[in-house]
C-alpha cells in the first residue's frame, strides 16, 4: 500500500438491502499514540467517531450507491 500523509477518515452506515441508512458514522483514525506522529501504532484505539452533521459526507459517498441501484 502506498503511504499517504494525513489522517484516515471513514464513512460507514447500515444497509437495508436497497440503500445506506442515515445518519452515517464518520470516523478518523489517528495512528500514532502521541502528537507529532510519534509513538506506537494504535490502530483502532485512536479512532474518534461521530454521528452528528454527517449528511454532507453521506450524500457524497454512500448515498450515491442508492442512485446507482435506481
């Protein structure tokens, strides 16, 4: 996998068989334990999650799959 500097962001949601349901879950994975990209890798331990104000990302990512199925 090619290294890209930055913070990984994910968008996830439940799927009812026809479309992804809102609200989506937005998550940001902070890979290192300390600020400045220092310390051990934390993997999911450093993940921050929100379900608030997710419509913008939902519409531009998972929401588009409903359009393709129609």
